[in-house]
C-alpha cells in the first residue's frame, strides 16, 4: 500500500473525528433538548460528565445517593455534556427492557463484547440476535437441566473434597471462597455447558484461560469510562484481524493497512490494561476454537462414542451443535457465531454465578441462624442421597435464600441502553422538573443513554416495603407486597436477570448451580465471618475484595471455614 493512501485515509478519519468531537461538545448549546427541564447532579467534568463517578468501582454510595436525592428518575451527564437518564421507575424500566427496537444495548457494550467474545448473544442485535436466541434458548430448557443434575453434583463434590482435605490438614481457617466459586463455576460451564474440561480445580495443570480471567473484571472496571469510546476505534478494523499478509485482504490495500495499523497500535501500547484486554481476547478466541474443534470431532464420531464424552453428549454445546445441523440454512449458526456463543458462555456463566454464590456464602456467614436452619433443611433432604432437579428446586428455604441474595446483591448492578429513535418514555412516578412542571412521561431524543438501576430497584422501599434494604430470606415465604407486581422481571419480578428480548438465557442453569453448591457445601462446612472487612466493587459484574486493597481490587473473599460437628 502506498504511503499516500495511508496518509489520505488517516487524514479522512482524523477530519471526521474532529467534526464529531466538535458537534458532541457544542450541540447542547445550539439545540435545546427535550430533557432540559429534568433535574440531576451537575457534571463533574466538561469532558467526562458524571461518568467517572458513575463507573467507579467504589460508586455504590454515589448511585444510592443519586436516587435518594433526586428521585426515581434523574438526569446525569456523559461525554461532552451528553444528557443521560438514570431510572428505577417500574413502568420506565419495563418499557426500556421490553422494547428492544426502541432501546438497544449501548454501542460500546456491543462493540466491546464483539472484541472480547466474537459474534455471540452479547455482541449482536436485531434480527441476528433474535435468530441466535431462538436457536440457543431450547438447549437451556428444564429437560436438559434434569439430565445434567447428577453431573453437577459430581463437580460440586470435587470442590468439597479438595476443601475438606485442606480443612482437615490445617484446621478451621480462612479460605478465599470467591476463588473456589470461580473455579467451580468454570468447571460447571466447561463440563456441563461445553462437554470440555479446563481442569479448573487442578492447580498442577496449566490453563491459559483460568489464569488470565481472574484479572479481567477488575480491568474492565478500571477502563469503564474510556471503553465508551470503543465504537470510534473499532472503525479501524475488527478484533479478529491478526496478520496483514492475509491474501484476500490485500485486495483492499487501504482497508488492510488500517487493520494492520490498529493491531500494531494495540501491540505497542505501554498501557498494561490494554495489553491485558488484548491478551484475554486472544486467549478466549483460541480457547473457543479449541473447544469447537473438539466438539465437532465428537459429533462426527457419532453416538457410539458418547459414553466416553465428559457429559455423555448431554452438555449444552453438544445439543446445540446437533440441533444446529438440522436447522434450515437461514436459521443455522455459522462457525463464527458458534465460536461467539462458546466464548460468551464460558465467561458470562462463570463470573455471574460465582458472584452470586460468593454473596450467598458471605451473607450466610454473617447470619449464622439462617445458615444453621438452611443446613438442617438441606441435610434432611439429602438423607437418601442427591436430589433430583425437581426436589432440589422445591426446597423452600434454599429457594428463599437464593432469591433474597439475588434481590439484594444482583451480580450485575445496572444495565445501559441507548434510544434508537425519539421515543416517549412512560413513568409510573411523575418527575417534577426544574421549572416546577410535573412530567408523567419523558420525550427521549435519539441516541440518549439510559440506565436501569437494577440493584437500587431491587431495594426500592416503595415496592418491597420498609425493610427492602435488609437481607431477610423469609420474606419469600410470606405474602409478597403487591407493589412488586409492577415489575415483570423473568426472575421473581426482579430485574436481576432482566426482562424482554435480552434477558438472561441461562437463568435456570445458574439457579441449579447455586442450589446444588450451597446444599452440598453446607452439609459439610460451617462458614464464619472473616477477620477483615469485605467490600464489593460495583462494575460489569460485582466482585469482592478486602477493604484497604482498593488500589488493586484483586478479587478475594476469605471466609473462615470449619467442619460441621456431627
């Protein structure tokens, strides 16, 4: 490619970028917004608005005070004074989450996920997302989970045996339970989801993905603000480009040169966070390819070898591949999409469930009375051995503990959407504007970001009652407040797993895993409070860390573990 072509391409990109920056910086002074009357905090910065506080890993109090001070719907600011809406209004949240054609995932979220995971459910939109979801959804059905339940018990017992040996040798001591919940969840999703082993529980066997994923969430949190600029950078080429010498790309010299340039810039960057994100993406893509090749070979060998497979052909990916083979051409997932589903499944099913389990163990450690009562329930139920899926789901206190933990501490604290067109957003709680006008609905312009505050909605006293910010599992064994019927989340009227066309497809899988892990571990171990305070970072997925280690935010949940006295 000639130097003139590179220079002209770079100049064009720079010119377009300058015009975009100018318009974003000054348009609010030129065009009066329909949201001008909505009140909220002043921007902290001309450049980043309120984003630094919004995305801070230590920002829970800021989010809480935002709603406490300004009400259930409030205006905040993004880059260059962009107006944004933050809401826990029941009708508004329901409208936003259900109407995907009006409010779509943020562009930076989709583009970022495309970079990390490829063409999976978290990266696609519109008809592509709908087709993928329609193809994948059936494999997460109850019948699949019933078949996987015995195998799930086996994985949890492996975790228990390793911990049991440790506690017998050292006596009662503090164990990082988040580490074990992460390992166990990775083993769950690899074996039950993919029919493939990452050897997540065996330190003697190296695994590139297991080793790098520990730092991925903290880095995502640290780069939350700057990642919103991803849509501008990805126009320089997609993440999968590895080698500028690929022959067919050389037919398009300008495009090929730009792709090479972007990869080159990432490779030479001095920023460790960028290098780690690139390394994570490379490792995950390579891992997914390895898994898919393995599964394709198993499918090709036929049913006679199913007994030798890790999940005996009952794993989610085996079912998906077999179903995909029988789909019509327009409905099939191509190879890139299959790779994207594997990458997405590995990551999301691990960290979200690990966060939920870690929270459950922590709150049980701080509520020994509930822990003892739950231990009695699960021990009595398991007197004749492992429970089948239906019996497990029917344990009342275990179900209540899981529900209450996921209400109080949803692994994903908030979700962000962007308006795809100008839209009228209905409100169940009117908003009084700066002028004194009462707004019963908001006219949202196109390209406005809106935040659905999941964790704050789950603690909304107007819906859940005066004790909404108290962890009290037995509320689920009592008549529930009528107010929660205003919410239509797919999990017990909560927004924890979302609602609508982008709700969590693996809800039942996560619920099964949580209940099996808690029932098996509580039968053997007692969990007590740690010697140091535990905090949780508020990010893409909430992660525990030791108070006083904010600089590193290294995931850590040391709980004191001892054996149940017979």
